[in-house]
C-alpha cells in the first residue's frame, strides 16, 4: 500500500528513543524527510544514523528541550530555515512523574503543563501557517490511554493529557477546511524505557498485562504503524479522533 508520504516533511518531537523514535523511523521508511529531536546529543545522533540507514528521505537531528521556550524557538527557526514548511507534526514528550496528588508539588504541576500542553500549543502555533498555506497537513498528538481511562498513580498524566485531547479535538473542527487533519493516538502499555521505569518504581504496573485482552505489552513498531497511517493520504477522512493502540485495555464503549 502506497501511503503517499514520499518527500513529505515530518517533525517528530522527543524522538531520540521510545515511541517518538519508532514513529520517526516508520515515517522515514515510507520516504518522508524526518526531523527528529531530543535532549541527549549522543543518543540523538545514534538515532539519526539508524533512521538514515533505514529510510529513503533526509534525516535532521536537532538537540533541545521542547518544554523550554528558548530551545523550542531555536528548533522551530532551524526547521523553517531548512524547509519552507512541514507537512506532518507529531507532538510528543516524555511522561511526567508518577505519584499521588498529595505527594506532588505545584512545581510538578507547572512543569507538567509546560511539558505536555505548552509544548504542543507552541509547536502547532509555529508550524500551522505553513500547513494552511499549502493547504495540507497532519497534526498528530501522542497522548496516553489514560485520557480515556485514568491510570492509578499517574494523576499528572491523567489530568494534563486530557487537556491536550481537548485542544486537538477543537483544532480538528477549526482546520478541516484547510485539508489539515488533527488526531490523537493513545498508546497503551508499550515496551519502552518509560514502562520499565514505572515498573521499577511500582512493580504493580507489571500486573497490567493481565488486564490486556491480548495478554502482552505492545511493541513500539505497532504503535508507529498506526501513527504513520494517520499521517498518510489514506487517512484523509479521519480527523478529530483519539485512536487507542492498547491491545484492548480501555474498557469504554466509545
């Protein structure tokens, strides 16, 4: 199946490892030009080489913390200096700390807002004019299954990620006339360093495998395939949705 992604330009946030890396790699395999980002220069360069070897398009690696305004602005400037605009924006971040409400500080809440919502708003604001001018675009937010069914001990993620979904749903209505689709993808328990860290801190997280109908944790490649489809021409009539890639863990009917 030709997904129509050859020579499209994609920016994938927080993509030196984990789900972001898998998405960038899959887009590159489909022929897209990919800009990846991360805070660790050495790790990011290793990822760039891996994606470059596997894909058909150009790969650019930009170091910086997207939760910091100054770093974000520099990254956006570099992207727009290199390419007039981008076609695909995948917003993504690492996860905020786990913990119960009374054990978290106001600083934890403020940092989580900037990490999850503030960075997404800023990136969309920066790249949207180019998409509207084309007019064509794909905006995809990597969120979490927690926005549909809150996960115990992850109150920061449960709360602030839900606001990202509200943002994206509203943008889907505002941007449809410009041939821009806006969607969320909700990963379930997936075999990443983030899941390993959660299990190390709280072994009860490992028991979640028993709540998944497929009786296993997901692979990052399975998640990346779903995101890449939503970024493609084949998904041109899908917008305003939140797609779960969770092995059936979410029990909601809708």
